[in-house]
């Protein structure tokens, strides 16, 4: 899991010129999940989860 969130940047509110100022690199970590597990994502973040999904039923 790689996360870039509010711990890694400061938001500058300036109307149409608002922007994030990166301060730290994204945080990389490994998570082991079992079937039915839930992942809590940090607020105001971009998070990438990579892995394999097994025994998944597609609904649509």
C-alpha cells in the first residue's frame, strides 16, 4: 500500500490558486489481509493498493 496524504503535504488555501505543497515522500507499507478484511484509508489521501483478489464474485 502506498499512501500520499495530509501527513505528507500542507494545503495552501488561496481560492483558484489553492494548492498542495509536498513536504514528505509517499509512505509505503505492506498489509496482509484475509477474506472479508476492511482497509481504513487516511482522509484526504491518494492510496494505491496492489495485490491479488481470489474467489471474488463479480456483481453488476
